[in-house]
C-alpha cells in the first residue's frame, strides 16, 4: 500500500483523509515545520505539503517519493529543480482559494477605510467621547490598484465592481481585452501606485516579482493610500514598508503575509497602530479547506496510480 504523509494538521480535512485511507497508508503530522525534515520523507510515496519549505535536503532520503502536492496555489516553498531531478512531480491547486482571498481583500479594504479595529477598541473601553476621531472613508468613488490580475486579482475586481470604484490594474501578462471583463484599466505599475487610494497585491512570487514594492514604489504612493498584501510577503520590502508607515508616507496597510513565516513576535509591524494584521489566513474558510483537501487527496491518488497528475508545476528531467 502506498504511503502518504500530510506535512501539517490541515483543518477540515478529516473526510478527505478518510477517503484517501481507502487507497493509501496516511500519516498526518501533528506539528508544523518551517522546513520539511529529511527523515519525514523517507519511505513515503506522496506528500501533501502545507506551508513548510520543501528543500533539496528534504529529498535526501526520498527513496520512493513520486509526488509533492501543495495545499494552495503558491509553490515558491518547493525546490522545483531538485524535485524534477528526482523524477518527483510537484503540483499545486490554483484557483480554488480565489473567492476566499478576494472576499478577504474586499473585507480588509472596507475595514481599513472605515477603521473597524479602532471602532472596536474604543467601544470596548466605552470611549464614547472618541467618536469624532473614528471618522472613516467612503468606499464609493475610490481608486483601487490591483497588482496581478490572475484568478484572485480578477475576482477582487469582480467583487469591487458594484461599489462604483475606479479600478486600475498592472499585469504584464494580461491584455486590455481580458481586463475589460472586470472593468479594469491596465496601466504601468508606476502610474497605478501614483493614482490609487488602495493598492492590493495578487502577484505570484518569483525572481521577477521578489521585492516588487520597495522604497521607490512606496514613496510614489499617495500619503493617504492603503497597501493590502495577501499574496506573498517577499513581494514587499518589509523593512521599507515599516519605515513608510512609521513616517506617514502612506496611511496604512493590511498585511496577511510576511517575509519570514512564521513571523517573529518582535516583527515591527506588530507594534504599528496603522496596520491591520492576520497570519497568512486570507484563504482560511471552511469551504476552501474541505474542497481543497479533497482535491489534493484525489490528485495524489491519481499520481500514485501511475496516471499523470493535474496542475504539474515542474518539468521532469
């Protein structure tokens, strides 16, 4: 019987794992790893990978491994080349979390404009006298810049359309004809940053996009602008972002992802009052985890039966 290892305790996955157990011997890790240990992959045929890094060292004793199935769309945590050399498929599941991340993004935009966190804090202190300082901003009429118009960015645009906003987009791989479906005007990154009241990032992390938003880009944004990042932490220079927020060069930020994950408790973002934070949970809905884990388990089963799995992201040598 094939052996499958799930690298972390994934919520809402019981039904999917039970289905997979009809085909394979399944072990689910009870702990979270930053990097997958070598010994965990030894004697394993398939891995369902959470957020831990899967490195060349992780593969050193992978004598039977045939497939690494990423639970999520991003695959920057996996050494694709090392897996390809070993003849190991790496697969992702793009698009399944698009609506979840898009809903988070729209909610985060509204929350940051209206100051829901400050309202909640003041209410818990019964600080009625602070009501004048809790004035928010209307969403209607604002300009939103969407960096990356893939499945998630496109879904964000679709959800924002009823709010009567101006939507600008930057994506070198999307045509204006495609963007017209979402009522998005394509422009350069420089122009998008200059005109937008809210900038939301939905680009993949790769060598081309790493550090996409740095000091120059932050300085070109409006001082009243809000930056939302629910994609990958390394897309933004975190040090320069903190400096921009501290200096008031931008008004605020909503941050779900970090340059280092898990983030350190002393991360300076945690001490800023003009930042709304979460812990890489933009896609965390019950529906996504249930559907996503079923998809992962069935794709692993497909690969271990000798069929070509879906959504392969590496080219085997």
